[in-house]
């Protein structure tokens, strides 16, 4: 290897952004650890085909050398830091927000509330989520005001100076309670069931009547977080032509730009959204969060504004995985072949719809498992509660229903004294099988995956 | 005493959105030396998507993976994309990239055909050459053709395309329809030790046999599977957001929200299930989400195999398992008539 040179730790490299021409500063620790930078370049792949090769990922060197520019590494001259005040109460009417004391603090450059947001709602299927709550708080993680200050510390201190007066309202936290007629409505006057899906094929009544054994069980799952190492983060800045540029950890910039255009009431061509390297997504960065707030604070102050969620906000103010309550009823013949399966899914949908409709749809379609079943009936619903919003998370409801259908599969196997591998082989989809929605399936390899895994584990019954 | 058990779980999972349009667009520009630039509106979220998309473009152009530079994630520069969601990038964006590369390649074929004395449809792109199919000794370097196209013919080799998976809307009353164009399938088998005096679970080994169609980059597929299993393991045994009676989270921090660390990870063996989906780019489907789908089910079945208790609510904490062992049954959920 060639010579190394240690870079002056205090040095900052000014890099002009190619499109805006604005200077973008990176911290000294992000500078190349070794010079010249052509050291350690991976060997060029001289031959095609490129597909099927264990190609070194294009960002590997940057990650390895600590050069990957995540949002929190980016510094723009004059940049301010934003923080959002969280409600801390799950269900309340907002009687007043007093920001005067915070605004008077030295170093605080701007404070905004939901009333400053041109169109204060968003959401991928239902626009039921305010960017900042104005009249009503729907869950404890709702933002109610935002501050831009010259340092993160001052912004955090300013939050404590913002006084919000609440009138507590009835709340509901259990999805089964929320289904009851007399339950408090989370988004009145709408009812608490905000999405529903039914899938039926054949006649489950007939299927159960024809079954030798019928199994019934309820399964439940919990709320979990994506926990990306990089929390939600963004920087917003404006140019003299009234265009806004937002650097964001979003995984979906086309949708994010449309959401920004809607909430800021701006033409799409005046918005530039740059997706930076995302430090973990897992479904949690599929829609805007603080981006409109940062854009408005940046416009109000005339300075770039950065916002990075705290770990607590990552849990309380971003989406999570839906808790499921799943009732499974399955009828089988004496050989363990499934004749009928009836499924009822109740999704704890949290305070806002977010990606619940998608989660509900996928969960319902997948809920009977990768199995040939003539008679199926699935009823699934997503229910509002005054809890953290639930949304997209790796698997969209599939890990929940897989836990239920595969647990019940083993229950059936052990009751009928059939090997768990064997009962799955008997029921698995094959090429040309019909799905619960009536789709003819192609490129199906359930049995091959079962046998491959079983052989590798030396499963005793394999090949017997 | 530690008791060993094994549990099996299989699954199916769709690629792309449920019925709804989720298009991707892409632009491929072949430079005058035969290298190329791919513009995509998707974002690298750690899964290696940009590397895979570059490989797809390279394959279509007959050049090497690192001949393709990928520009992504800037709405001023890159074409629209539905983004990193629904395990769709390799399949949907990949198809768009392949089509865009083929359009750019068609310009090269048109320029090369008269130079090689054949028709454009007789040509193929391989090993950085434009060559005659079944007669590769008649060929031109791709860079020479690209330079000729741009600087002599005035026809720069640029292709743009979009792709969207074809679906059929579901009937609102019966759910009948074709919500997805394709699905992937997988099985995971978990081997665990359960301490029947403490309820503690040690996941020792997971065999993960996954179908993703053609693995465009096997190393990145393995990475997805290993990451997915870590999420599945936390879902099975540890992770849970807890609320107080007022609806406020009581453990929103990494001290009290327990998730797996490298110390909790089992030995993982990834098995590729041989498959080729003709609707995907070079036979590929996807793998992102499915990797975390069967893990919890397999672990819970393994716990049952080890100590004979069936936990029906996640997470299966040591406390829950121990209580179930003591009462020798399930964890107390009643059967509810469906």
C-alpha cells in the first residue's frame, strides 16, 4: 500500500452540491482516512455475466472508511437545529399553545405550530395524520410545536418553555375495546374500524362439516419498533428562487416529494428531495415525518434547518409494527389435509392509518398460509386506538399471520401424530395451485424449500 | 435443565404492492467508452439495492458490474420510483432498469449492424463487445460502437423505460382477484435450547431456505436473510413496546426495549432454493421482507418441541415460558369461537 497522510482534524472540506451549487460541509472525521483515494479499489470484474456474481456493494468502501454521509454528518453554513415538542398525553383537546417564552430565548430563531402548516394532514391512503396537532391530540407522540435554534441544546431547552393547555378526552388503548359501540371514538365522528378486508372462497361451513378434526386457537402479537441505527433525519433549505431542497433519510423520495408539495401547498417542480444513504429503514421511512416542519422553519428563518429524531422519538413518534389478534379455526381430514380455514384478524391500528391498509390486505391474503385449501374465509379489520401509529414494517403483517398459521400447523400435526415436515408437504402449494384470492400461482417452490431446509437440518423424516 | 428442540415454519410472500400501481422508471446512458450510468429514483437503504440494479444494467449491456455507475435518490436528477418498499426493488425497478438498458443497447445494435454487415436483431452484447450471435469472432468493442453512435451518427445511446407489475383488482365482497404478479416461498428451521428451570431460550441454529428467483448477488441475499432473522428473533423472544395505563410508552429506549445483539444471533445457514421467474429481470424476484417472516414461527415451534409448551402470544419471554412450563399448558389464552 502507498503512503498515508493524516488529515488535519480541524479541517472541513467544502463540497459544492452539484445541483444547487450551495456549499455542503462535511465533518473532518468524514474525510478520507487514506490518501490517495484510489487505494483498495476493488478488482474490476473483467467478464460478464454480471448477474449471479458476488459483486462487492458499491457503498462498501465508503462504509468501511467511515465516509458515508448520513444526514447527521452533514453541516451547511448557518444551519439551525430543530426539535419537536411531543404531547405526552394520548387523547386531549388542545386549548392553547403559548410559545412566547420559547421565542424570547436567546438562540431560538423560530417556533411554529400546526397553524403555520398550509395543509396540515398527510397519509398514504387516509390523510388522517396532522403534521403537528392543532385542535386535538390523538396519541402521546403527537408533535404540537417545533423550534429552530442555533444549537440542539437550545432547541431542546426551548421545548420546555412552550406551554400547552390540554383538556383530557376519553381514550381507548385496546383494539377489542375500540370495536365496541360505546367505545370512545379516536377520530370522531368516524368509527374506529377504518379498514376492512374480506376474502372468501368455497364454503367454510361445508368444509368444517366435512372435516374429521377442527382446531381453534387465538394468537396474539405485540407492538415492535424498526429500530434503525440512523433515526429519522432531514435538512431543509431554500434558494432565492423559492425552491426548497430537502435532504432526507426517506426511502421513498417520489412519494415524499408529493407529500411535501401537498402539505406546503407548492408545485412539485419547486421541491427537490434528495434521499441520502439510509441507515436502516425496514419500512419505517416510507412516508414524511418532520420534513414539512423543517421546510417551514427554514423558510421562516431563511437558514438551513436540520432535524434528527431522538431515540425516544424514534419509538414514540414514528410508525411501529401492528399488534395482531388472530382467531384461527381449521378443519382437516384424517390425513391432516386442510379442508377449511376461517381467520379473523383484528389489527391494533394505532392513532393513524399510515400503511395499515396495505398491512391489512397483505395479512389477509397471506393468512391461510402457503397451503392448498378449498374453503377459506378471512375477515380482517384495522382499528384506531390512542396509541403510537402502526405502519409499514418488514413483512407487512406476514410475520404475525405466519406465527399463527405455522403454530396451528404444528398443533394439528402433533394431535394427529404426523411429522411437522410431512403435514406441510401434504398441504403445500405447487405450481398451478389456486391462492385464496383465486390466483393461479407460478414459480412455486414451497416443497423444495421445505426439503432443502430439512435435509440441511438432518430432519429425520426427510426422504423417508 | 436445557432441553433441545427443533421447529419448522414455511411461508409465502408477495413482491410489490397489493393491486395498486407501483411503477419504477429508469434511464441508462451508455458513455462513449462503453461504460454506463444508471439513473434510478430509488434510495439505498442498506440492502445493497443499487449494487443489484447496477448488475442488472451491466448484464443487459454485456459489460461488467463496475462499468456501471449508479446515480440514485434525487428528485431533480433521477426518474420517479415507488421506492424501497414491499420487497419490490429487484423485481420492479430491476425490470425497468433492464428495459431501459435494452433500449440504449438497441441504439448500439442499430449503429453496429451495418459496420458488421448484419441486421441489428442478429447482434448480442457480451464481454464488452457487440458481436454477431453464434459468430462471436465478428465483433466490435462496445466503446467503439458507443463512440460511433454519439460522435459520428449523432445518436447517443440513452434508454429510458418504466415497468409496473400487472395485477387484477380484488372483489370487495369476496377478495377474489390477482393482487400480485408473483410471490416468493421459504422455509426456516430453528434449533433451540430451552432451560426448563428459567424459561430462557437460546437459539442455536437456523437453516433458512429461501426462494428469490435468480439471486442477482448471492452475497447480498445472504445479508438480507441474516438481517431478517435477527428481526424475527427479536420479534419471537424479546422485543415489545409497553404502555402505561395512560397510553404512554414506558420503554422507549434501548436500555429497556430489549432487542437481539450479535451475542444472541444463532448460526445461520442460507440455502438458495433454485428457481427462475420468467416475469422478473433475469429470473429474479425479491428477498427483503420474507427473510423475517417465518423466523418467529420456527422458533416458537422449536420451543414447543423442546419443552412441550405452546406460547400463543409474542414475545415468548422467559417469564411466559416458565409460567407455561409450571402450569404445563399454554399461556392461558382461551379458545374463542371463530
